[in-house]
C-alpha cells in the first residue's frame, strides 16, 4: 500500500519538458544567426545584381553618349572642311567659266582677279594658270613661281584626269606645308585645256581640327590614305610624318572605335573621310571622361549598397526575431499540449490505480464493518457488563470511520471513471459539490469561509463531468492558495441565457494587477512560487472550457480579490 501511494504521488508531480530548460537562449541565438545568414544573402543578392547592372548600364550609357558626342564633333568638323573646300572649288569653277585663257594669262589681269578672289574668300595664298603642258603661264602670289613646270607633279596628272583635284599637303617649291585645289577648263573648239590652280596653307585645315573639343590628353589631326599627317599632331608627329595606324580605316562616313593605348589603357578612336579629298579626319581620346564619370558614381553606388546592406540586415534581424518568437511560441504550445496529454494520461493511470486501491481497501473495510456490526449485535443481546457503553461508543466510531472511508473511495472511483467518459447529462451543482467534498478538510484547516450560492432550478447540461471537475478543482485550489487565514471564497451558479449556465468563483485575496491579468491563461505563467505552481493549471482549464464550447472570464482588482466566471453551453459535443 505504501508503494502504491508513492507511485501515485510520482505520477501527479508535473515535470516541464527539458527542451525548454537545457539551453533556450543559446538555441534561440543560433537559430536567429542562421535565419539572418539565410535571409540577408537572399535579399542582398538581387540588390547586388541590380546595383551591378545599373553601374554597367550607366557606364554604357555614358560611353555611348560620349561616342555620340565625338561622332557629332567629327561630323561637324568634316562638314566644315568639306564646305570650305567646296566653296573654294566652286569659286575656281566660276572664275574659269567667266574668263578666257588669254585674259588670265595676262599677269596684271590675274593679279586683279586674285586680289578680288582673296578678298571674297580669304585663306588663299596664290593663284596660277597652268597650260596643257604643265607650265605655269601666269602667277599671282607672294612667290616667284611663273614659268614653273608641273608636268611631272602628281597633282597635275590627277587634275587633268579628273577635271577637279584637291591635293595632299605637301612642301612644293615654297617649302611650306600647303595643299592645292585645281579646276580643269576644257576648250573643245581648240581641242585644248588649261588649269587654274590655287594653294592654301595647312593652317587652314589645322584651324578646323583645333575646333574639336579636346582634353589635354586627347589628339585630333588629319591624315591621307597613306597615313601621312596632313596637320600636326600633339603626340604622333609633325606634318608629313608617317602616322602608324593601329586600326583599319575601311569604312566611309564617321566611325568611332574602342581601342587601347600602348600602356593598355582604354581609348577611343574616331575617324571620318572628307568627301572629294584624300584626307581622313582622326581623333584619339585617351582621357575617356565616360569612365571617369562612371567612377565618380562608384561612391554613390557604394553608399547605396552599404545603406541597403544595413537595412537588409536590420530587417533580417527583425524577421529572424519574429520567426524565433513564433517558433518559441509554437514550441511552448506543443509542449503545453504534450504536458496536458501527459497529465491526462497520468489521471487515467490514477483512475486505474484508484480502482485497484478501492478494491484493496473496500475488502478489508467490509470485513471490519461486518465484525464491528457483529460485535455491536453481541453487545446488544448480552446483559449488563462492565464498560458496555464504552465498547458501544468505540464500535460506533469504527462504523463511522468505515462509512467515511467508503465515501472517499467511492468519490475517487467516480472521479477516475469520469476522466475518459463521453458527454453525459449532469447537474453542475452536483459537480461543484463533489469537488468541494475533496477540499472541505483543507478549507477547514486553513480557516477559510466557503459560501455556496447554488441555484436550485439550474438546468442540466450535456458535458464531460471529469473535465469540469478538473477545471473547478484548479480554480478553487488557486483561490484557496490566494486567500489568507480567515478569507472568504464564494461559489455561485446561475443562468446567463436560455442556452448557457455559468459558475462564478470569487475570493477576497490580494487580487491581480492588470499587467499580469492579461497573461494568466498563457502556458507556464504563474504568480505562485516555483515550488507551488507550474503555470499550466489555468492554461489547461482554459483549453478544456474552450473544447467544451464554453468560455472562461476573469476580473480582478488589487487588494480586493478575483472573480472567475465559467460559462457552459447546455449541450457540448466535446468528450
């Protein structure tokens, strides 16, 4: 019997699951770090892709914009040179068509024409008339070139063949870099021709090249199709020196290419063929402002990346904390459910043990009861004997103790049988009285005044008696723990409406503050000392009442007491 009692006591002692106690903070910290390490990279990866793509997109936009600017500069300069040459050629054509050979071969007439020509168009150094043999018959200009023989000059043969010619820059007899423009005048009736020729100094071309917007590291110049410089270059030589082409210039119009300098750094090379001339306008851009501008934005991109990184980490930390709290809450609810199942299983085990205990106790009690009754009957039929009244009093005491023992075992058996019972019709007042029967000795010992205000015509409800007993036992036990010696606990029953009955359990204990009151139905929350409570009683009671389709409410005021109201439906489907 002693071993059975200790086994029952061991079953009823609740031990919280060790998973919460072994190292909860360390586990939460590791989980939080893992979540941050998972969330942050996943969030930063698309951000990094967007910023990287944006950076290269900006670089390409700037590069394309600068290429377009260089192409526009080359196009404008090319058009200006073509217009300049075309104007000079048109003027020579007009001059040739308006004068006869005999007129222009007169030195004085040619000088007058040259003076008017130069005043009108400018930038012309001299003017000469060359006959079909290549001999300059008349000349107007600062040099003595009359009678010069050009029959062996390449420009002369090309002018004869083409009818109009623009030469490369060359030194000629004057030893000054210049180029010539010539127009052939046919005389069909005589079967002859003559050429009127003008020369222009190289500075005229250089002035157009200088108009291109360049930085100090950039260069622009004109070359011919053989790569000979027609204008001076900053870095690649003087006029008439050979420029070593690094690119093949095989495309007419304006072209811009990406290339590299001798030191491997990026550069941009643009070129444009000048119409009706042997010239190619070239520009080499080493400064590459497009790359410099892109590098200027690296700071902004870095700041955006760092700001986004900080924001993502903060969000990830917050999300990780929320997820950890959610996991902890789920764990607590899971452990509470397991604890409730364990508690229910233990109560079921108590019921099975109670049946065995009742069987073991009731048999000796029956024997004692029969023997005590026999002794009482024998004393009744016997005559007077010494201490007869004393024996009768002792026997009556034995019989009363047997009756009380039977009542206790019957209550214990009834409680155990109802733990797994299905819903049944029951009177709430009877359930309350049966629970109070377990607690009357403790109430008397604590000198607590327990008042009952049970409504007599209370309708019956269909519910689970064992679970209701567990709820009432938890709440009344809490009230007993709360009040001091001489305190008051009141239990009343009544009807809320036609479908609901209610049980009100109130005490005049110290009460509960509002800050604590909102947590009392949470698992593992208790206002008692650790040795006295696990924090699961009200949590389990709340869950039972909800399963039964009812509701449990609490009101409390510090230093005035606490009131629990349990509302139960007349019919509950919960088992």
